[in-house]
C-alpha cells in the first residue's frame, strides 16, 4: 500500500465516518493537535533514562497515554451517531477517575508545590511541560469544536486532567533527578 492517496490534494480529508471535511475544519484542528501531542509524548519517552523504577514506570505510563491519544483522535474523528461510531471506544468517567489516580501518584512523588514554576529543570521535565502546553491547546480546540458539534464530555474532562498529569510528571521527573523546580520570579513593581 502506498503512503500517499492523493485524496487530500483538494484540501479536504476523510473522517472515520467517511464524511469529507476541509483540513482546516475545527474537528481536524482538534485531532491534529492531539496527534501533535502524541509526537511530543514520544519525545518525552525518548528522554527517559532507563533502569530506575521511576523511569520505567514513567515510560510505561507515557506509552499508555500515547495509545489513549490515538483513542482520543479516533473519538474526535468520529462524531457520535456518525457511520462507524459503534467501532469507537469513547472516553468514560472511569477513564477520568483513572487519570486522577495517576495525577495523585505523580503529585505525591514530588515535594508540595509552593509557587508557580517555570517549564524546565531537566530535559525530560522540559519536554513534559511542552507536552502540557500542546495538551492545553488541544483541550481549547476540543472546547471550541464542542460549541458547534458534539464532543464526548468525558473526552474533554480527560484531556483537561491529562495536562494536570503532565505537570505532575514534570515535577516528579525533576525530583527523581535531584533537580529543583525553577520558581517563577515575578517582575517587581
């Protein structure tokens, strides 16, 4: 099978339902950003030093999140009620609850936060912060899409929690490496 189909040469692309929309459609913007997030997660995985319990657990969790991002892309590419919608695993309250448990686990792996922190510290933490910002953009685009078309409410809740998880992971990564978070220094009046 060839990688190129030429079917998108007219500026339109196919949803999983078979419908064709412009490549700048809000639905495409949303799942395209989730795809970008997935690539950023891959960069974070590549920065993990293997061998430690923390690194091994983080790698496992990030690879799982990458798969869930594919699920989210499929959810966004297939509106409820559309053709093939029954083939899509939608996000549920249980998925959001599992995300919250993971957030708690990573939050507990770093000291209590007492100030705003700058994205950075270790390379891994910086990459996780980049993931967080792309995640927030994806969330904004999903909310925007939801103003005009149906979006699974639990999917929006899940991606909201994902950005919190990525923040907690970045802090835990710094702590595991013995690197302090970089505090924000507010401009003096």
